[in-house]
C-alpha cells in the first residue's frame, strides 16, 4: 500500500512521464515506490505510522511557539497542510538517499526552497527520534536524471480524476 491508502491523505503530486512538472494535476503516489524510498510498501506504511505521534507533537510545538501560547480557538485540525506526512517523508528520503539538490526536489513537490529545507530538517529530526536510517543509493544530480530513474523503474504518473 502507498501513502494515503490507509490514512486517507491526499495523493502525492510529482513528475510526469516527459520529465516536466505539470503542477495542475501531477500525482506524487509513484514517488513512494520501493525503488525510490528503498523500502517495501509495508515498511513505508509502518514508518509513517511510527512517525504520526512525533510529527503531531512537533507540529503542535511549532504552532505553540509561533502563537506564543495555547490555542485561542476550539480544538480542531486547522488548515490542511500542503504536504502530508507521507509527502514529507518521501521528500526527505529522496534528498538524503539520492542527494538530489533541493532546487530539483522543489519542482517534484511544487514547493519553495525554504519550505523544502524546513521539511527536510524537521523530518530528519523525526526519523532520528525513532532511530530510522536511510539506505543511500546512487546519487542523482539533476531533475532529468531523477525523472529518467523514476520512469525506468516502471513508475508512471497517475492523472487525477477530471472534475468539471
């Protein structure tokens, strides 16, 4: 099972087969493929499950610091994050495993460099908390190399359901 299948998270967006990024409808689910993560789908789902509580704690602590105190409104989920926990883990795995530059990762995930760097820093802390190590792979130095690798492993993007 790939991220979102168990938790109902939004699908992951990513590269299209041509190597360009279509920000309107690309799907990141393929980026959680074992060839990219270095983990079986079951191991990836287990990792996400193990990270849920530490991630929620980390997020709430950051919000507490930003607000300067406790919530002033009723408890609730707040706004939906742009990147799901699975997206954050995949982003960090791609960066640390393949040494793909952040500027190229931002194109895969349609985010800014500052956001990508913060996600990598925060997710590394979570992975260290649970003593998870990332198996290195052959470095990919450009977005073109990563796109070639992704498509040669048999990963194909899934277009979204069309809505009128």
